C-alpha cells in the first residue's frame, strides 16, 4: 500500500526561486527519507530524518518533519536548472516489514 | 567505479519468454533490493535480501524469482513474461535493512510485447 503522498504532483518555478514539496503519510514511522530521480536514472538519496528529529539541512536542502501531523517538507533554496527532477519521500514504518514505502513523487521543473 | 550496476539497461522481449536481470554492488552492503517502477513513476518494493537471506517478499507473482549467490549480487529471473510486467526495475543496496539510506542502480527498462 502507498504510504507517502507528495504535494504538489508537479511544480514549475524560475531558476533562483525556492521550491517546497510536501509529503504526508499515514502511520507511525522510524524515519523518513527524500530521494531525487533524474529522468531515465536511478534514485539518489538526499536526506534521512529520524522520527525524533524535527529539521535537517544538507547544503541547499532543508527537510522538516512533523510527526503530530504526519507530514514532512523538502525545501530547495536558490534552485538551479540541474535541480529539475522528480522528488520522492519514503517512509519506514514502526513495526513494519523493514521496508521503505515510497510516495508517487513531485515532478519539479526549474525554468532558466 | 559504479556503486550499483544492473544489466541489461534495456530489455525488449515477447510475452511468454523468460528473462533475467542482474545486479551487482561494490559498496560492501549487506542488504539488496528489487523495486518495480510503473509508468506513473510509482515505485514499489518487490524483494529484499539481507546477507543472502530473503527478508521481504511482497505480493509478487511467483513468476518472479530473486536469487542472491553472494552479498554483492542479487539477480531477478522472470518466467512467462506478461504485458503487465513492462516497467523499469531498480536494484538497490544499503548497509543494513533498517534506517539506512539506499543506493539505487540505473534501472532496467523492460518492455514486453
């Protein structure tokens, strides 16, 4: 079953602007991860945030996690054309089958 | 050096055929996975092996059989291919099977005609 749902499904912004993507999930989790997929490529891990963490940064990426609302957001600041990709959240459920469950992704397009 | 590699990258075959996809990782990871990504980009786990032992087997038709000859390899054999098997199949690996980031291969695009 699908756990995470990303919002929006597609986002188009101008280079230099910030991009925010949201992920909602349904059950208690151990951690939540964000991945990027460029067209025709495999997924690349961006950030892992554990259930006891609220915010994490990596370069131009900022991830927040609100376990009370069962939601996470990924912020990409000062976007670049190279950030054009699909972004997926994935959750590892508490007491689950030790697997990641992926959302359907947000397609981000950065216009030059 | 490629961390997670898959062969072939493209596979076009007819219904009813049997095919295999190979995966190798040189990261020294203990856990490997097979995922299927459909035309809507929805990614779903199929199998997971930890130290050559099967730990996740989702509701996948038994026409799909994974084989892990050693920790660095996880192959996927598919019997009697059907049109609905057309998808991109990704291999991935991680250091452990809980709370670790996963490293994905480039994918194998399977087209069944």
